[in-house]
C-alpha cells in the first residue's frame, strides 16, 4: 500500500506501485474539497474517514 497526498503528482507513487505490485491510495489532508466532491456530498469529515479506513487496512 502506497500513500500519496491529494493534489500531488502521482508519478512516483505509480512507478513504485508498478514495481512492487502495491495499490496507491490518496491520503487527504483536508485542504481542498472540490466542487465535484461537494456535489457528491463529500465533506472534509468523509475524506478523513476514508483516511482512517486506509490506515486500518495498511496496519492489518
């Protein structure tokens, strides 16, 4: 499992993922919620909740 921060380039993460057969997950810092996300009822809280789920998965 590889984490990248939202709004950052995913080139390095994708390169490492290809080489290691890992999945890339976006870790949200809460700096931005896009208009598209708002239209889909995504909130900062829901983004943080997805972070928690990713961390739980990574630690198992």
